[in-house]
C-alpha cells in the first residue's frame, strides 16, 4: 500500500544541477526519516543525505557543500538539490523512508530508483 516514488533524474554535464523529489503515499501516517542513497555500477549502495524528523541532516562527505536535502513533512516529501555535479555522482539514486503506518507498523521503504548521469 505504501509507495515511495522518485522523480527528477536525468543527464547533465559536469558542473550542472539536478533536483530530485520523492513522495511517500498510501496509508502513510508518520514519516520519521527520509533521504537519498545511491548505487553506482559495481558499488554498494551508499548514503547520500538523510533528513530526520528532529531536523538533523546527514550528508556523505562527497555531497557536503554541493547537495542540499529538504523535506515537506506535511506532504511526506523529500527533495535533493544537487549542484556542481561531478561524473563520480553518476548512479541510480534511491529514495529511502522509514515510515510508520497503523496497518504495517514501522519499516523501511525504498523507491524504484532514478538514474542520474553526469557527463564530463
């Protein structure tokens, strides 16, 4: 019932910008943590940025100063503004959410992934 859906990926040249968005829907009653992970070919999925309900944000070292995560709590939506993109940012970006619903309790949900490709 719960769905986590990303949008906003695409192809951009190095130095350019992209903005990703992700919305959780379908029986959602509380979204505690939302964020973004990415997985490049041959690599493990890694944290990019997260936004907790406390307002605390976390960023990968490689993302600090370039990426900004934000949330619209009322809409259960998280955004990732990516500036000064580098070829090494190329990956499939996955939205992550820890969501509590009265039917399923608390669990992790993942989006389907959106491709971000940064060309040299």
